[in-house]
């Protein structure tokens, strides 16, 4: 027989005026290779069909099942219960709007973030549908792909001290990762000064506290520290350039 696991699950439905935030306890016998995704589905199917949480792919690709697991953001689908103690506390991720129980609205937040950082290739070249795709060096393509692996699960945002202090303003590491990705892309024609207008402020890269909870908690192990350092350095040079330009005008 496996261990008996106790799950303390946050419960609250903001759409129900009678609902109040509280914790409910559920017990399950641990099975081999059990993940939190499996455990939550068993709880919903066998004990309480009202428990709300999100899932889709079950393979660590969609990012839907991110939640706070014993105080740390992670994906339920790739978190095995054998790596956790007998008592497991599950909470919704902070920063994002709560839908209910463990379910949060990451989509609206990420849509807003992508609009803020203008997350698309900026070019003056007219689109030619019959033209071949732009060729790119393989090594550069792999560097860009490394940053494109972000699944927008929100774990880095939930782990970010600044995002928790300013949930409606600070862009977060995922935004800086997107900017770094387009700075690498030779098809994007924006200059460093133009990128500075997007992220060179307190809500952007200069507001980062450098605690690196984002990289520690990223389930895809994206090298966010490297991108934060590169972006802070380039935007710092742009800031100095702006200061000299202002001084020359006086």
C-alpha cells in the first residue's frame, strides 16, 4: 500500500456571494507515478466534483495547471507526489485574477503583457505571401527557439517579488524574455532606443529586483537570468545615451 496523502486545497468562488475563502482537506492513497494532476482528477471524480482547477495537455506544454504547491509555483501535471511530503497544500497563484479555487485567469494578464511589449516582428518590409521564408543561421534559430519555449504558465510571475507588489503594473520576466527574443531576431527592425521606450522604465527592466525567483521556478528551465542581465545592460546604455543627449541640448 502507498502512503495516505492529505491535500489541503484552497476553496473560494468569487462569483458566489455566499462563498468565503477556506481550506478543505481530502485524503488519497498514493499510487505509483502519481502526479498532482492525477490526484486532483481523482479528488474531483471520487470525492468532490466542485473542485475547480485547470488542465489541458497533461504534458507540461500548455501551462494551464500551474498552481502554488506547498508555497512554490509549479505545474501539477509534472509534479510527482513521491517528491512531496504526506501533507500537500495547494493554493491558486497570486498576481492573476482568481476564477475559483485553484483556477486563475492567466490569459488576460499575458494578453496585456504581449500588447505592452509589442510582441510581434516589427518591419517595414511588405508582406509577400509567395516569397520563401527568410533564412536564418541555425545557431541563431536555436537561440531564439530556446526563448520561445516559454509556455506562459505564469510560474515566473507568481514567484516574482515585484510582480506580487505591483500586480497591475510590473511586466515580469516573461515580458523581458519576449523582448530579448525579438532583439535576437534579425527580421525585427527595432533599435535599442525603440526597445527602451517599451521596457526602459520602473514597470519594465529597471523595476526588476534581481531576486531571480523567476528562473528558479521556471518549469521549462529557460535561462531568464541571462536575458534579464543582457536587457538591463542594453537598456542601461540607452539610458546613458539619453542623458548625454539631454545634456548636450542644454
